[in-house]
C-alpha cells in the first residue's frame, strides 16, 4: 500500500507502547510532512540515547557515565536505598521531594508465570550492596501490583536473613492498588513515602 520506506516507518512506530496502526500512520505522515531538520533531529535523538545512555554500575538507573547523577551526588543519603522496578519509577519519587536517599533499580518484578525469576533482576546486586555495609534502611517501592508485592516480600524475607540489622520498609498504603508507581500523583506518593512501614 505504501512505498517500502514509509511502510517501514509505520511498522517501527507501531512497535511503540500505546501506538496502534492508525496512530503509527498519522505519526509517519507527520514526519513525512515535517522539515528535514526536525525529522533528522528525532532520528538523531533516538540514536544518541541508545549510544550514550547505559545503566549505572551501582544502582542500575539510567546513566550517561559509569555512575548515575544520584549515585555521584554526595548530598544524597547513602544509608538509605529505595528499590524500584524500572528507571521510570525514579522520576515520580524524585518529584515528591520527600526522598533524599539513593536508589536500586531491579529491572522488573518477579513473575514466575512470565519466566521472570530472581536471577533475571538485579536482586543479587542489591543484596551485595546492602551486605557491603553502610546501609541503614531499604525502602521497597515496587509497584502495588501482584508481582510488585511478591517482589517486595521476596526481597524483605531475604534481607531479614542476610542483613538483620537493616530496616526494611514498604511504601504506605494509599497508592492505587494494581497501578504502576509511574502514574501515581506526587502528593499520594509523597505521603506513601513519608508513612512507610516496616516489613
Ligand atoms: Zn546510580
């Protein structure tokens, strides 16, 4: 129906989350109509993010060098580690301005049905960080979903055994159950952080 390069663009755009066939077509035609400069800027931005952004070697958040900005910021409390599922979950927590500690990004949640086991996530790396010492509290801020809760319980049980001196807390209830942290508003998330409870 379309020339192969146009079809290829539609196919690639259609792979993005939330983009159906119709939206992919609309976006493709928008790109075709736009200035060469704008279209090239989009292509370059995609290429650059893939070339320059990797994962922080300490917390596995997105980083443009070996360590992310939060891990290299000496003002951030290194005795406090907030565990989240995805790099995208760091942003809503940062927006609350309630949290001044560091992070640990797991890269997902445990889900045996989907074949996601502890070794598929950065869980061993978390235990190693905590066991290295200097950590006072681990805040489990995985999503309030079935898999997020299961992940929090799994990690809490392991930390109790490995590092009994470390306090393990979970975000207070009040977050919409089944929703992703990413979509929580700042006020609700801020309250959930402030009211976190021991697990
Ligand atoms: Zn980091």
